[in-house]
C-alpha cells in the first residue's frame, strides 16, 4: 500500500467517533492539567526559564531575550509539556482502540502480543527526555523564521517515533527483525503526524495519528502473504 492510501485511511479513522472521543479526553485532560499547574506556578516557572536562558552561551547576554523572550520561551516550554503529557497518555491507553481499528479494517489480522506498560513508559519518557533536552538547549533557535519551525518539526518527530513503533509493533508484529525493517518509514510517519502540532486544537491528534498511520503501514505489510494466498 502506498503512503497516500495509508494517509487517507488514517484521516478517515481519526474522524471516527471512538477516536475523536479518545483524543478529546486525553487532549483536553492534558491541557487542563497543565493550565492548572502553570497557573499556580507560573512565576517560578518563568524564572526557571529565564535563568536557563541566562546560561546559554551568547544568547544569555541578550537583554531583550531575557525579558520578553523569556516569557515566550516559558509559553513554548509549557506547550511542549502539554504535548509530552498527551504522548504519554496516548501510549498508555490507546491499545484497545488500536485493536478495534485493526479489526474493522483488517479482520484477518489478530493481535500477536501486547505492549508492556513499563516498556511503553520507558520509550515515551526516553523520547520525552531527549525532546526536552534538545528543546531547552536549542531554545533560541525556535524563534528563527522557517529554520526554527523545521527544527521544531524534527523535535516533535523524536517525541513520536520510538514510542509509536513500540506500542503498535508490540501488538501486531512481535518479530523484532521484521518490525525493524518496517520501521524504516517511521521517521516519515512521525514527521507527518508532528505537523499537527502547528495547527491549533489538531495538535492533540498528533500522537494517536502517528500510531494509526504506523498501524496501517505494518498491517498492510503483514497482510500481504495472506492476501496473495
């Protein structure tokens, strides 16, 4: 199946009532959680961001960036924390939904395993840690037109790629060598899903959209032998 068909099927799935319900619960819950936390702790949070900026070589000496730039950077980091939370929640609770979607589209395909919670958490926290560290160390770069947006797209894809491959692969493709082969397209899938983070409200779709894209990719490949027989 070519990528255009995979993309079309994923968009169709993302608009189904069960998927929309899941996304709204996970996405709005994550937003409300961080709105409450940051509303209570905004001043120390902004001071932390300003002090971090002050330690960045060259940029730390820019007075304008330590004032207005610190506020914008704090907003950007708060937004990043929301997306990280959505990714973690999706990784933990999307399994039943993915199985239902697979059963509807690929009835011959049966779950071959299950994602272990501790490994799902490990891969999501690992990706989140890499994402946040790179985000913090390259914070000024996100304010550079075009280059900053491309860099953020790459960072969002880091957050999505490895957890998506594990969570979906553990369900339907326990053969690690085969999973590794099919995961070669996971970077493209993660980049496409990460683009949702630039669209207000649709950003809450990104982690589950990545999982659905990868589900269609590996399911279509896994079904090839049975379809040809």
